[in-house]
């Protein structure tokens, strides 16, 4: 099997992954998954596409992650893994991943701060006199 690459984005985080046949190692920016995401919840988010398609332990995944916070990075990585699995075997994996909503990019980002206001929508306190 050749190396397959995929891209995932969430908020300001970007995940580029390279999938190859292997023993199930996930390396993120040169660190293991357990070291990069110490939270069990974020580890579950990252491995969710692999668990749903029953591919745990079949592929080695090398990841380059930039930008965003920990949750945004984990969700960007989840999208990239789901897209990579679809490139490997579309007819077997795509239906399951689509049912669970893992192939849809979550496009919600923080609204920019407007000039003359303390935040994006907040106004300064109104004084009648």
C-alpha cells in the first residue's frame, strides 16, 4: 500500500496526515498520541473513525498539526483520518462515516472583533444621562 495523504480543518487548526500500512501507531508532530492529547476524550475523538470502520491497529498515521487549540486540533485530525479512510476504501468506509457525520467540515469560526466595540457583538454600556 502506498502512502495516502489527507487534510482536515476545524476553526484555525489544520491537520495534514499520511496513512500507511502498519501496526496502528499515531505520531503527531513527532510525539505519540497519548503524549500530545493526554485527555481520554480527545484521544477518543481522534480514533473515532478508526473504531467505527474497525481499522484500529491496521494503519500507521503520521500527522502535522498547526494552529488552533487542543479541541480544534483533535477535531481537525478526526476529519483528516475520516477522509483518509475514504481514500483507502470508499465503498466500505464512506457510508459508516457519513452516518456519524465525520465527513462534514465544521465551518464555525470565531467572529472578528468590530472597530469601536469591545467584542464582535458586545456594546459598551448605554448611559442615558
